[in-house]
C-alpha cells in the first residue's frame, strides 16, 4: 500500500520536481560516500554537509520534503553512529552526533513549514494584486465580476467560484444564473455571516462549500462562494474571509464607479433633453413673436379701418350696427390676446394667475361664453348642461376665458358646418366641462406637448391662425383653481378637451 502511494505521488510530480528530487538524492549519496574518505572519524565535521540538501529539499518541497531529506541523511549516517555506539558507548562524541542528527530532523520540517508559509503569503499577495488589476479599470460591474471570477479560478485550482454583488436594486452574478432564495449565498447576503456547507454535491466524495461575505464599510455588498472536493482547512477559511474583505472594498469602488457612470449617462441624457427642449422653446418663442405681431396687427387694423368708416361716412343704422359688432368682436379678440400675454408673463415668472373666486352659476356662464361666437361662426354650436347643477367655485372672468379659448380653438380647427359641443355635468365634488369638435384631431406624438407655451402641433399652422398660448393659459387657470384638464383626440376623429373645477359644497 505504501509503495502504491509513493508511486502515485511520484507520478503526480512535474518533470522539474522529479529532476530536483533526483539531484537532492544524488547530493545526499555523494556526501555519504565522500565524508568517510575525507574524515573517517566519528565526529567528522563533514556530517554538517547534510544540512545543505535538507534545507534545499525543505525550500523546494516543503515540510514533508525537508523531513524526508533529513530522515534520509540520518539513515545514511546511522551505520557509523551505531558502530561507534557499540565500541565506545554513549560518549560525548556520540551525544554530539545525536544532537546533530536531531537538529537535521527538526531543521527539515521547520524550514519546510516556513517556506510553505512564505509561499502561501506570496500567493496571497499575488492573488490580491491580480484582483486589484482585474478591477482597476471602470468596466461595468457584470464585466468586472466575470473578470474577477476568472482570476480567482486561476488562483484557486480545482475550485468552482461564484460571485454575487448588490448593484442598487439588482443583483449582479458571475458563475451562476441567479441566486435562489433558500441558497447559501442568499443566506450570507441576508445575515452577513460566513457559512460552511460540508457537502453540497451527491458524488462519492464530499464537495465542500464556503460562502464568505464581501464587506465594505460594515455593509454586506455581496458574497463569494468557493466549492471544491476535499477539505477546507482553518487557515484557508481565514484567508478566504480576509479575501472577502479586500474584494468587498475593491468591488465597492467598482460598484460606485458603475453607479457614477450610470448617473453620468443619465445626467448627460437629461441635460441633452433639456437642451433640446430649450432650443425648441427658443425656436417656438421666435415663431411666436412673429405670429403674435401678426395676430395683434390684424384686430388693430380692423379697428382702425372700421372706426374710420364710422367717423367719415354717413351710414344707416343697420350698417352702423354691423360695423359696431365687428369692432366689438375684434376688440374682444385683441383683449384675449393681451390677457394671454399677461398670463404668459406670470407663468414664466413662476406666478399663479390672480383669481377672485366666488360661486358662479354654470349654465349662464357657459351660454354667455358661447353666444359670442354664434353671430359669426359658420359652425353648429351646442350647449348641454345637466340639471340641476351646483354653482362652481371659480373666478368668473377666468372661467369665461377658459371656455372662450376652448370654443375658439374648436371652431378654428374644425371644418365649417361642423358641430362644436359644450357639455357640463356634476362628477362627485367637481363640475366637469367638456368641449368637443369634429376637426382633424391631434397626432398622438403631439398630445404630450399641447399645454406647453408657444407649442403648436406641426399641422396646426396650416389649419388656423394662433399664437400657441391658448391651451397653456387654460391649463394654468385650471391648475390655479385646483382642477384638472385632459385631452382625448386622434387624427381624423376630432378633439375633446375636458376640465374639472370644484363645485360649491
């Protein structure tokens, strides 16, 4: 059995190790052959030459190699020692030889153990250096984990490695698909305590698993799982625990770098979006200035022309009334534009519209707002108020402007002869006003922006004139009342604008 074990050990040695073992054996044999011829005495100083091969064997093969070399050296010297012991008894020379051989027997394992510790420390520092290099750049966390796992697989031969690291609400995993809720890794992530599992496999030999937490600033940010066949000694467990601390700090830096990169990307995207929005607003504002100039000039020109006709021409009563109605209509239009501009100025300053709220009868307010358009509209206008309706808690002027803006838009963006309907009904503690038309509708991509100041849908300028302030002002007035507003529309199916204001309790 011993011969089989020795034979297996020899087969497992590398060619360089076999060559070293052969050289050491020859050195011991040479010393054993030459020492008696150089000094045949019992206390020959050449016996100390055995220390050289013993120390070299200990450095090359560890404590076992040093111990075997020491035993071989003692056995080679044993015949001379026994012969002298038989002739002279336990003399001082024999005691000196015994001390020398005992020193050799202790020197080999001791130097081998120290050399083994030094090699382990070297491998340990090399592992730390390799992990630091693997995490040196600012790679994404999954990439860094995969790279780190590759390093650990190379440094821990025969072991299976898995890593799991928290990355915000997510869990980045290397060496597995996911982390099961009842797994050892999940338990370590929850408790922050290391966990040793004696056997995680179903093979003939037990497969040990050690899961250690990855710690950073007292927080468990992940877990390292090492599986392998064979024992995991106390020294190796302590080393893996220490490795977990170092990996935790390094991965925390990688995790922070990953978060910083995501934050930078998100910030760049937001800044880019805000810049594009501001550029679009600037273009819209420039277009607004040109359009507003035209819109202001049109009623002013009409007022000037018709007032001059009234002042300079002899006109009949019907003609005077017709011109007076036109002047009143254009004056009202001009007043609405000026009011919108004033409200826009307050909006840009972050100020809410001024309101003087009081109970307002709904039906008369709606009829009065719609009647302005009846005498000049080429559309069919419909008003339907559910009865009975409680008064609305609103500023009467603001309510009038909301309704006129919405009805004016419905008329402008729907074909002649189309129906524009205004409906009011009670919904809970609110009154819900709805203005609908049979116009071309609004494209889905334009709906989210229709309440922005200056914004006009791409096809709106072809359909009707306007400065692009109406819906922005309407929304600001509705919001100032604590109400809500929404738009339902689709191309070719008309538009319905619905807003809700609080009713008087």
